């Protein structure tokens, strides 16, 4: 039955009979859209047949879930498109192809399911708007759609011409929406928007988003295409090169190199883990292009793994007499270190194998720490490698970089072992106290594994990623100040303290080692130069002030240069004698005073002794009393601990005011200023406590302090004298400065054994326990002045001629 002429009659019939309905999967049909549909479900085919019988009208509704084969009412969207069947064609497989055209939007008022779906619908009327804003919006949508068509090759360019001719916003929105690659939910949302302007705005937003996506896709496609073209070009050129080499009869160098690496790997004695890893990397290398970056990385890794001394060792010398001879030949004194090395060799001879010691030589510069390590290597018959750690702040310097980094290399430990060519060298870690830490890591923490005998047999370098045995390496470390070494690292080291040399030791070192070395280096003969003992002593006393002998060697070299010039200019056979009088001719004005202490006994001026990284120093403390209001001033760049010592000394003097002949409130009317000269140099520590107390006492009582006396010791509020460190260096400093008498804490009496006997004989060393004893020895009492009673008068201990005696 057809209703082409009478629309009202048609509507009445639709309301009575209902409209056959076709559920759609994965498609939304818009008004004015012509689309072919392939229908196979029995209900849908019957709906099409019924529609053809009633006038070709059909309701097109989209399923919410395309996977449902027999949808119910709740599985369909309630809003669809009323359409017309243009053509219906049955296919041989029983399915039907229908060409349908959307006509108008409609909502389903009721849905009946019989042999097919029947809908009772309400048509939706759309009002067209013609405002200027709508015209502008339509132009914007067409422009954006133009860009979309250019980016999306699946839409024919002719479609743009068709869209540009549409004048109604409603039809424009529906036409463009049908050609966009949107989700079903988005298309259904557009279909349900009744206002043409709102629908057009929604389409505009969606099409802009699609354009952005297509731009990114195009960019990615271009990049991938470029990379593929480059790879294809490289492959083509490599194949051409191979063909040319084959025609010329040249060998395939890359293949030969791989074969060589395989042969090396088979012959090389490595750990099982290392051997498997190297062979695996070589197999990987065979499958790579020789020009690729990854091939270079793998080849470099294999080279490093094969070049390491996994099991190559040198034989240790176990002749103790020969080892002692070599150590004595290279170094004077340093008996402790020499004894420790000989002990190690003795145990090695008896036990066969033992874990190598990890020694740390601690001492001031120039005492021979680094050169001693070389001598140890020579005495034990091992190879010697050195790694300076001064300024190292990157953990990768120790452990290496991972292979993912460009230009990655193993750490300095592995590099040095490759350089040594054996896995049991003497390995010197120089200046271990000079390492620093920053955002790149803490190298001292990385050294914990290296220097732990219980762990270093499985040291893992980041570059190799293999366990390497470091237990055979004899590690030696050097440091100027062991307090600057982190505590966990210091715990793994066997500290051997090297103090400064005495004057006599420096003299012997100069004659036995320094002079022959410098004479030979300057092209002179022993007949040309004759250093006298007085000449060397003059250089030691007036041109150097150090714990070691580095500056002494420098001054001797300076003399040799000037003598070499004289020999060349005048006579090669000339013999020049260097006496104490002639030293100033070659070295100029004296740089230091020797034995020139304060010539007069002074008020408020006291000689203290201090320990520094370069050895011992004499530290003069000055105190002056000024009219004032009780201010206590300290200057000379003093540290917090030293300032606290000064406060403690002042409190002690105030507590003893009455016995010192001072008024009870003397401090309220005066300002006391304490100054330690050489104000640019930082100073800290508690050992200047008794020095400050004596200087304050002298300044307040106006009694002078002995100028030939120096002292060191920490003070308490009750006047007790506590022990200090660095006694040997301090006594050497006192001797260098011409001091005759030194006051030291009684608890340091046991440390006197460490001081050379010659120095003990030249000094009058007095051990004290209380400040009363210190003031008695240090302050010269004027006639008529009151002196405090000595609390421990019978316990003042003196050391004369190397032995401690009790004086009464």
C-alpha cells in the first residue's frame, strides 16, 4: 500500500499499524544519508520485507552493543532516523542487501517485538536558523572539514565540493558527521541534538579533535618512513660494499675480527660467568651490521672482558732479607711500615695464601708515603699501579658507567688492573682523604666494597656486570688526615701513622737519597758538587719548615741548577763546596728563623704547640688587658672548640683570683683580648687550653712567662690538664724552634716512647697534671708577688736523657 500523495493518510496509517524497524550494528544513519546495509538476521529481513509491502518506510535504530545478536527493547537507542528503502536485493547466501536513505529524525514512543520489530514513533521537527553567526559557523566547519579531507585519504576530494554546496546548517552537520571517524556514542549524541546550531557546534569540536589526531599520525608516519628509508639505504650501501670487496678479492674484515675474538675467548682463562657472557656477546655481534652503533658497543665490551687479567698473576718474592734490603735502600727510617710488610711476606711464606692487607699510610706531605708504595711493590715482586683520588666526586670513577651511556668505560679499578696486566698488583689509592661528594654519587661508599677483604672477591663493575676477584690485590692508601676519611671506610683500613722527620733524619735522607738523585738529574758528577753537613743543616733550618723533605729536595735542586750553570760557563772539572756560609749565595735571603724564640721573657705572651696536616707548629698566644666593662675578645680565626677552651681558661683564672692576688671582681673593670697570630689561618682544637690560661694569668698578674718554654694540654674548669694528640709532631716543632723546656699532660707520658731518643735528650720534658704545676714552671715570680700553692708539687714529672724521673 503506497501513500505518496496523501501525507496525512500516511501518518494515520503509521500510527495505527506501526513502522517496521531495523536494528543496526556499528552504524548510525543520519537524515539525507544513503547507505547500503547487509542484513542477515531473520527478524531484520522480515522487517525489510514488511516495509517494502507497506510503502518502503522503515525505522533505523542503532544497537547499544553490537555483539548482541537478538536485541531487546533496552538494547536499542530510543532515538533514530526514519528512512526509506531505495533498493532491496537478495543474495545467494540468503542475506539481503538493502540501500536505504535517511529522511527524518524520530523518537520511539513504543516498540513491539513480534516476528520483527514494529515502532510507534514521533517525528522530530527541526527549525532552521539563518542568523549571521550561523553563516560564520558553517564557513568555519567547512574550512576545518577541508583540512580533514586533505589529511584523511579515505574521503574523496569530491565530497568537499558536495559539502560546500549545502546551505542548511542541519543538513551540513548531518552530512559531515556521517563522514567522520567517530565512536558510535559520539554519532548517536549528534543525532539526538535537535537544534541545528548546537549540532553544528558539536560537529565543529569533534572535527577539530580529529584533525589534531590526523596531524600527529602524519608526523609519526613521516618520521617512521624516514627511518625506514635510511635503514634501507644503509643496507643497500653495505651490500654494495660487500659485493665490491668480493670482486676485488678483499677479506671480510668484520668477519675476520669476530673469528679472532672467538679464538681469544676460547684460549682466554676466565671465570665461567665471564666466558659465557663473552661468547653470548660474540654471537650477538655476528648478527649485527658492522656499521651499527650497537655493534661498536658490543665489540668494545668484548675487548675489555678479554683484555683483563682474570687469572694472570706475578709470583711474590718471599725472601725476607731481600725485601728488607730493598725497603732500607729506598727509604730511611719508617720502621713500622717496613716491619708490617715483612710480617705479611713471612705469613705468605708459611700459609701459602692469605687475604692481602689494606694499609693506609697517614702522615704529613713529603714524608715518602707514595714512594714507599713503589718500594713495597719492588720488595714483593709485584707490579705497581696508582690511582689518585684527590677531587674525585663521581661514583662512576670507581664502579664505571653502565653500557647504556655513550662512551661508557669501566671504572678506574678495572682500568688500572688491565694496565698492570696481573690480578695481584700493589694498588695505591693516593689521597684517599681528598674525595668529595655531590649529586653524582659518593665515591667513598663505592670504595667500601673494593676495600673490604670479605667482599672484594666478587667486585662488580657497572660496565662489565661481571664478578671480578680483587682479593689478591694489595691495596695501599695514603692520607694526610685520617679524620677526613669517612668512618665506614676508615674501619676497613689498617692505619699506619707516619710522623715528620727529625733534623738528623732529614740530614741522613739528604746525603743518602736526595743529593745523589739531584746531582744525577742535573747532569753533574759527584766531583763537581760537595755538600757539607753544615750546608745541608743550613738549608734544613733556614730555608725549609716542613715535616717531610719535599721542600728540602726542591732547595737542593735549586743549588744544583746554579752549580750546573757555573760548570757549563767556567770549567767542567771544577769542584764546588757548599758550606753553611755559601748556602745564602745560591738560595738568597733566609726564609725562616731557626732557634730564635722570644729572646725576652714577656708578659701575656706564651708559646703553645699545635698539630697540623703538615706536621707540628709552634703557636704563640698573646693576651692583653685593657680598661673596659668585662668584655672577653678572641681573634685570630679561632674555631668553636678553641673559643670554648679560652672560656674554660678564663673561668679557671676567675676561680683562682684570690690565690693569684687579684680582686674578686677584677674582670668587671677590664676587657681581656686573646689573639693568636697569623690570623688568616684557621685554628681549632682543645690543646691550647693551658697555654691560654697561663697567658691570661701572666697578663693579669703582670708577671712574665719564660720565653724558652712551650706547652700543650687541654684545661678543665678545676684546672686539671687533660691529654692531647700529635705529641711527637709537637715535640719536633718545639725542637725546630729552639725551645728548651716543654710541658705536656701526664697522661701523654706513655707517648714519649714514640719520639726519637735524640729529641728527648735535647728537650727538658715536664709532665704535669694540674694548672698549679704549669704556672709554677712557666711564670717567673717577681719578688713580693703571691704565688699559688702547688697542689701536686711532689708529682711534677720530668724526662731527662730519655728517662722519666720524679722531682721534689
